[in-house]
C-alpha cells in the first residue's frame, strides 16, 4: 500500500491560489486592474494606505525573498504617508482621477527629488537630481503614489537587466532567465503585481522587450508624443518614456496622464497645440473586422520556432476575425537601420550634459565613471567606446538624415498596402538564461524612425515563456494603435500571472508542502518525502528503498496508466536518492489535476511496472 501526506494544490498552480488568504477577494492587489482598484477605493473596501501595504508585502515576499526577482532598487520611504494624504483628500473632495491613490513603480532612470536616481549604477548610488522628470510630476499631479524605483540594465544600455548597483534582475516566469531590458525591473515587478503599473523608457526596445518577456503590454510612443525631460539619457534623439501594464486599459490610463507637450523637451513640439490625449476614451472605437496588417516576413523567418509559432497562431485568429494579413517587406530596411542609429553619437555628450544640468557633484561625466571603474562588466564595451570616441559630425548628420529616409520607406509600405499596422515578433528569441547574450532584438524600425510600436502578449512557448507580438503604426497614430491592441486583447486574452508570485496566504507566500511516502510492493519498500515549493517552482524529493536489487527504476509520471517517465527519481541498484527539479508547466498542471503517478520498475514486477497515484488532498 502507499500512504501519502497532504499536498495542498493551492501551492502548485497559480490559478488555484486566487481564493485564499486576506489578499484574495475584493481587497486583493494581485493581478488587479487600476479600474478595479479605483472601484475598491470608491466603495470603501480598501484605502490607498492598505494598497501600499499589500504591494510592500509582495515586494518583501517575492523580490527580497522567494524567487528574489531583484526588481526593486528602493522603496519610497514616504509612500505610506503620501497614500494617507491622498486618502484624506479623497474623503474630503473626491478623487482627482483614475490614478488617485494608485501605487506605481518608476524606472530608476526617471528623476525623483525625494529618492536617488541611479541608472542602476554604483557611480550614481546617492545622486538626487535637482528636478523631477516631467512624467513623474504628471503622475504625482494625477494622484499616483510613487511606490518604488525599479532596476534596469545599467544606464539603459542593454537588454538583459544586469547592473553594478543591484545585480541581475530575474524573470518571474522562469527566474533562471533574464526579464528583458533595459526596463527589466519594471517588467518583472509589474508582472509579479509588485505595483499597479510601472514606468519604463525605450531607446531601442527597452519598454517592448520587457513587455514581451513578462506577458505585459507596452507602448513605445511616437517620438515627441510625451516628454523625456528628466529621464537619464541614452540618446535624446531615440529616447522615449512611458508605461508597462498588465492590460491595455491600465496602459491607456497612464498614457492619458503623462502624454503631451512639455516646454522642456523640444521633441514635443510635434504635439504642441493638440488637445489632450483620449487614449482610454478611444479604446472601443476600433473593430478588428476590415483591418489590414502587413506581416514583416523577414522578421518571422529569423525568429525561433517557439516565437514564430505562437505569433502565427495569433495571426490566424486575427484572420478569422476579419483582419487581412498580407506579406510585406521594407525595401533596404537592414541598410537603413544600420545607417540611422545615433546612440553611439549621442550617449557621451547627453549623459555629461544631464549630470551637469541636474546637479551631480561627485560624478562629472562618463569619463569619471569609466576611469574609476564604476560600472558592471556587462557594459564595459559600450561605456569605454563611448568615452573614447570623438563624434564624427558628418556621420552623425548622415545618421539623422537616414532616420527620415527610414520613416519615409516605412510610410510608403503603409500607403502602398493600405495598412493599419505592420506586425512582427517584438523579439525573435525566447528569454535566455542569466549570463547569456540575448539575441533576436527587433527594436530598430520603431526606434530609428520615431514611429509608435505596441507590444502585446501573444501566448506562451511550450516551456511556459511569454511571447510578444509587436504592432507598428503611423506617426502620432498612438491612440488608434492602442485601440487596435484593445480589440485584440479583448478577443484573444493571453495574460497569465507568473506561477512563482501567487497571492499571499495570511500575508505570506504559500508554505512548503510535503508528501510522506510509504510504498510497500512485491519485493521492495519505498519510503521518503516529496516536497512542493510553489514559490521557487521546485519539486524536491528524498527517497529510501529496501529491496533495491529487485528495482531498476523509480520514476514520476504525469498521467494515469502507461504514461512515460517525466522525471527519474532512482536508477538501478540505488538505495537512496535526493534531488530537486524546476517544475515545467506540465508538471505544475499535473499536480493541480491530481494526475501525478510514481511508477516502479523491477525484475519481480510486470514489464509495465507498478504505478501508485500521488493523491493531493484538499
């Protein structure tokens, strides 16, 4: 017979964790939209202070412990006090708008005057700018609570989110892998419900790639649609800034708050005199039927099979809804992209000017940072090349001119094919393991042309990793692009929370669950434990076997009957075994479905061995 201790399924599958503990129910911040948070606040079910407390508890549970996402650089020490002031204001005069009392996360290259702004570098660990970023000021004016600053790839100069100040940020869908970058801290934190929404920046993919890798939505806006004043620069020509969110409505709410003209950012002359944006109001204006998408075949061909397959499934669904998808190519696109990049021309002078403008006293510029070794080795090449290079003014002006040529070429494809959007993988490869180089970046068409691009969740690979689909639109067509994204999201929802950051149970992560095994069979006795750690996504086991000479293997299978081995636990002649396995989506699902089986094979047993169910007792 076999005796199995209790393994509560709530610890195994994130979907099973939505109905337990004080975080569950109407007051929960877990996967909760801004609209639902406002409904809870308006109904008196929760206060802004309580929202702050819940998010801080999740930061402690999942960023500082558990999977240790390492996405938060600093928590705002005044967040509770600010939330309390906003609660009192709400009671006295009502909310300012949809962001009133909502805790938001801000990438640590946005200037804040009450916390340091570091670029995730030890060089600027204590740098407090003398003026806040325009978008931060707009968030605060809208009533948002700046809860914390998030980590980034150092100086936003990369896409794996490693830096000298806090180290490597981890992907909540597989914490052994990178979260994308450079806004990887924001991406990981928003995906894990460490804040309601988060702010990022995008010079070449830094909003869109973390959105793709963390199952989020993220818009790189048209250049000049919103201000980059007070955002630590990588390239003032290419830099943009804006939100990452778990749904389009949240994205629209924040975009309405932060977009528009700013006298401190010359690029926003593009929208000077225009009426306030209506992102949220226009979300329902677009129907998928009758739209025309241009599929950028070359970008699909160079994507990995998992990424390509997921997005092609999404395109097939879109065609079923009445979208016409046609194959397109942008003439000479590779050459135009290679000749229109300006980061190398601008980073050195832009950073030096920023540090002087915003009052850096200890670090004068890039030369100090490089000469003193105040950076992570991952950005050695970028920083040293930028320090040593002298700007070639002729080449710089040629690059600026080529950006116009690229935009014209893209706009011609739109016109010739009567397109509403061009579609391609946000990034053509799944997230790599930490320490590896991340290939597949498709950032440059939007970045080098100044056109808006929206990354949308398209689904998951077989290994449970999110895949993002990018839609490119015409200049200042941002509102309509978001409406297209909303129509897609409404009919093809692919948002799923990470399994390793579930709802808290009594204010803490679900506890480790243990199954005590006692299996007595023909010629053998198997004893031990199987432990499930939902937060670390691990199955651990310790087994002892009597009669090992008659047993050739002990395996774990995921289905009834003659299901193949999913995990070998013991081999021939083994008397004891212990190990740990990172759980695949199938293994987690099998545990939730109560379809785990232990199969024992041996000389005195039938060829198919004997199988024992692992009973998960509710």
